[in-house]
C-alpha cells in the first residue's frame, strides 16, 4: 500500500493487490481455471467485464458450496439463472 499526500495534506491511498494463492503459469485451461476465474470475479469485482452466464450455470453447484463467497452475492447471482 502506498500513501500519497497531495498538496492539501489529505492522504490518499493507492492500493495494489497481489494474489499469492495461485500460479498463473501453472494453471491449465479447464474447469478448475474457469471456477477460479468466476470466484475471483464474484469476490473482487468485474473490472468492467460481464460474468459469462453459461459458465455461471455450468459451475453454479460448485460456487454455491464455496464458503468464501458471501450468501447475498450468491442470492443476487441466482436471480440471473
């Protein structure tokens, strides 16, 4: 985290997030990578992208079993299925 103080003295924070729980070079394309991408999109934001509904439907049972995803987000996503 970097603290930046502009001329008026009010601090602003510039936060850079690094995920340490995966290795992108070792991750193979397939169901595991798709589930990982969906979970990250749900937890950390979409960055202007849309969640592919076909992938959401395909992995819905897996996502419902994840305790890391807040129940209210799962309920909201369920409205689209």
